[in-house]
C-alpha cells in the first residue's frame, strides 16, 4: 500500500483548473478505482463517466499523463510512482464537467453513414451463407467499443477542429465494417469522398496507437477505403461505369 | 413550481440495453412515436458485457435440436417454476429473433458450411449459443443500436427516471432528469416499457455495472405493480477474485464450454464429486468424455463443469469453505491444460476467448493460455422482476410493460446461460409490439401537477437538507456489504431477519443524506437518488427469500437444505400495500398445458 498523488482537472465548459488529491493505492488498482476512491473520500461531486469497468463499454475515456486511455484499463502500477498523475478530459470534445465530455457529435455524425443494406437472402428460410474467412476482417472492426479515443487523438479533429468536414477514425472504421460486410450492397464511397472527408486523413496512425481494442484502424480500415475511393473516382474506367450505373434504377436488396 | 421540459410519445421505453432497443425498434415499426431513455450513452448498457452467446434452437450444429428441447432445458433449469407460456414463446421465437439480427448486420461466427455457429453452454442439451468469440453482447447491442437509430425513435441519452406518473390506475408517463445538466423532464406517454436490467449493485461482489440499481423493479413496485420470484438471484460461478479491484468481473461460461476445468488447491477436479439427480443421465463421469463433448462429439455427455450455474456456484463455495480454495479465496479455472490435447492450443484459446485473454493479461498479469485463473462466484443476474403477462409483457398495472432482466417469469429458480440474450430479444420485441398496440387503442392520460411537484421535491431533497454526516456512497457500500453477507449465496432465517433490520435502518439514514455541489453531472446526487430503488429491491429479495423455506435453484438456505414439494408449486409475489408495507403472496404455478408436459417427459 502506498499513497499516490493526482492532479485532476475540475471545471465546466467555461472555466476550470487542476486540483490536487491523494489516495491510498492497493495492489492491482486501476486509475478509475483511484478516481472512485477520491470521489467517495473527498470529492463526491467529481464527475466521471464509467460503466463496465472491464474495458468493454468504452465510457471512461480520458487523458492520463497526456495519453488518451480507458481509465478502467490503466493500471496504477504501470504509471511512474514518484510523480503526480495527471487526469484530464478528452480534448477533442467540449467539457461538460470535470472528466466528462460532450461526445454527442459522434452520435450525430454516425447518422450520416448510410445503414447496412443486405443482398437478398441465399436460402428460402431468409438466411445467408458466409465463410468465417470472409467475415474476419469485418469482425475486427466490429470489436470497436466506441470509446472515441481515436477521435480524441486525431489531429484533424483535435487540432484543426474540422468536425463538420471529417467524421474521424471511429466512423471510418464504421464505414469499413459496412463496406466490407459480405452481404452489404450499399455504396458509401461518394459520401466518404464528399461529406465525410476521407481525404483529410494523412495516415499518421495516431488512432491505431491509442485503440484499446487494438484495431488496426489506419492500415485495415482507412487505407483500403481510400483505395476504393481512388479506384471509383479517379480511375477512368470506373468513372465511366459509374455514369452507367447511376442511370440504372437502384434495385432494392 | 419547478421548471421542467415536457416530451410526448406514444410509447416511452426506459432502458436502452438489448430489451429496450428491441422494444423501441418494434414499436417504431408499428408506426407510433417512440422515446428511448438511457441512463448511459447509447450502446453502453449492460448488454455490452454479455460474453458467451445467445441461445436459440437453430439446429445449425446439431440437427437434433429444436424449440421443444430448448423449452424442456429452460424448464428444467428453472426447476419448473418458470412461466411455461413464456418458456414456450421464448424457445419458439428465439431463432427468428437471432436470424433477424443477421439481416440487420450482425456477424456471428460461422460453421464450416457458412451458417451461424453455435456453442455448448451449461444446461443446454445441444450446442445452441450463437456467438461472436466472447463478445456476443457487444455485437448484439451495436447491431440493434445501428439499426435502431435509423427507425425514427427519439433517444434521450444519460437520462435517469425517478418516478412513473399515473392517471388513476394507468401509467401515463415518467419523471426524470438529464444526468449531464440535472434538468428535469416530464415524459408523457400512452404506454411505458421498462427495460432497466437488474439489481446487481445491491451486492458487494457483482459483475454488474453502476447502472444496475433495480430502477425498473423499484419504479414498477412504487406504481403498484407486482414483483415475482425476487428470492432468485443468480450468482455466476466464475468471477475474477484477484486483484481486489477487479473482484466480481465476469469470466465467461464459454471458458468451460471450450474445455476449461475447475480444480481445487489439491488439484482435484471437484465437479465430478457431486452431480445432481436431475442431470445424472446427461453428465459425463470421466474427464475424457467431458473433453470430447466440448469438441463436438455428439455421443458424449457434457462435463460436470457445464452443470447449471446455481449448482456450480455452490460447489465452488463448498470447496472454499472446506479449505480447498485458491490463495485468494477462489478455485482454479484452467483452459491452458488443453495444450495436452491441441497442438495449437495457445492460438485456439486466443481466437475463441479473445476478451478473456485480454482481460486477465491486462488486469491480473495472468496469461490464460499458460496458467490457471482464480475464480469465485459473483452476483450476476436476477431471475425475479416485474410480474408480466406472458404474451404481451404488460404488468399488473395498465399501460406499464416490462421486458428483459427487469421482468420475471421465463427463468424460474435459475437462468441458463445464453437465455438472457434470447430473452431480451424475444420479449423486447413482444413488449414493443403490445405497447404500441396499447398506445394505439388508448388516448393520452392526464398528469396532475401534484405528482410532478412531489417527484421534483423528492429529487431535490438531498440538496435541500442541511449538510449532514450521511454520505450516499457510504450508505450504498454498507448496503452492498450487508446484502452480500446476509442474503448472499448461502442464506438462513437469522441472517435475513438481520438484513431486514439493516435495510430499515439504512432507509432512515438515506432519508437524511445531503449532497454538495450543483445538479450538473453530480455523482453524489445520482448515488443518493439510486438508494431508493436499491433499498426496495434489497427488501424484496430478503423478504421473498425468508418466505421460501426450502432450497431450490439459485436460492439456497442452510436452515432448509432440501427442496420442499409445497414450495415447488408456488411462486412468490410482492406488491406495495395500502399503508406502504410490502405484501407477500404465494401464487400457485399454473398447470402445464398437456402437449408441453409431454415435451418435458420426452426430454427427461
């Protein structure tokens, strides 16, 4: 058992600053445990969002010593012992209070992505056949727990504040999961190019580095989507085909 | 009069886990306007934690399976206290509900011929759980969420409901606040669906998140609805026990489904020592048979680790009590041993149980492909809940529906693993359908200001009181501690009488709690408001458990260790009496329909 010192950001959207706290640390504790202990001992109105405490729901995202992390999966024993631990809210989103940010933009932006549209069922009972090999890459994307740490760290959103022009890595992964779904028939490439700003991503891979689910966001989701967009819009043959395709009526699945 | 914002919908769904989302989707499809209230952000509800799979007799892996076998398994698992009509509907409709998810984009793991793969689980005769590795709940909630947001429903994220509003006998709305800013909301609705999940936060060691404070149970009870089967609380046999801060976090039954074994400090596979009579015929009596069963041998019988959760949990408690536990008061769960059987064991385990691998590696420094886990029972699920009509899911109060964990009837004395995800799909769909129908047939009710005023003052009370020494967190901790100790896995008369005294005392203290700060995202205030429902469900569990003087399913009394036939034919219900006291009734179990009785006989 040892005492750990914390600098936790307190305040609302208007103003705020760091406050100092300290609490006793037991074996195996994670940062979220320490925050809860501080809450119960000395700061009952310290705002923190959390749910499962097992890395499965993606609620407790924050910046610990400057690194975007899930607080429930950051062990105290992995942080330097001799200095104060800094905890602050995600910077790419407006602060509501203390460690809680307004992430509603992510939900609004998701509405822009066209939903799943399956092909006709393969069998008379309304089911489909798919090989495990063909769904595995999509299953990687569907591991996403929507913690929005990738959105937080993306410089297009964080530094350039281009939330209107670019939907961010999380929603690129969402697009990839739909576009590469073996049953899906929808076309999202035009939206990706125009409204969702895929061109803004310049592949710095910061999103991949912070993903707690270890999804290879840039290499497996964004780059293949970029290639598809390029193939569709900048390849002369595809451009021609697209003109013909747009003349056909859009057949329902 | 305090300020509040009003919203009006035909159907208001409270809770946005699997059951709430499925209900909201169905009601939207019926063409009525739907409001969906969630205590957290959308997609974070407890369904996200479900690991092993969703039970449905698709018969993709074993063509001997069918709804009738699933029905018989569910009834046996529930020790014949389940509502047989719900068990029938559930078994019949679960396959369609699962296939429908695939049409909405879910990607379940596949069989070699490209269909939905199914795995073995405790109490299910055949491989029946459709799954995605060990993150099935995430796949389900994300599928429902991503489909649901395009169906036209209004979603109220981070809103908590503190009271239902009535017009005479009928529920016509709800009062609550948004957690972010603390602004008050009045929701007017022609029908209300409760889908708030369980009560795990009434106990100290639990796999449940902070949200599981029995809100739906408490709201319904306060509005005059009856609760059913509250004595039956499921303690999942395998939760993490070390380090202390992760105590209670779930370790999926899927570990045992894939061949994991339970051993004690002497290295003995103790589950072979005590196999209940009901399951003697269907349980392996040697290690090799158990192993080949987990690898798909259709002739083999299942290993004893896959007996029902109530039984496995009690065997683990016995080992620990008799001094054969692990260093941190658990037992060992070992999947690494399968390297004796499979050359690619490490890769196999990581592929089948990725989040378990991740969870132990990150939180406990344990590599489950190389060493055994330490596990012990954790409060996981409440079979009891709002008493509902089997077909429509309407409670005993008109206009009030309930589905999923906060409703009761399907699981009887013990729930089989995998039957919860199918429960919330089947009965979420039904609740949505019949709530929409009810809303179409009934006009709007009137809500008098007095009810709203009363709810406002109750909600603000913790701010209005003079600063006292009562801290809401301390009261919650004490309740959890005492419920675990006095009304936990092993119960007796004296302990539970003491629990009732403790609950009464804590209720008085809760009435004196004061909180600091303002209404914006204030955890102290939120915790103070949660206490009311936690205390109601704790009292309901303790009183029902006192009433049932026998041991059956998840309810075990050391002062009445055996089953008592008289209790085998009654369910216990509870409702709020005229003077506010908790009234208990014993209600006879409905006699089985003949064809269903025959199915049970065939599958004995």
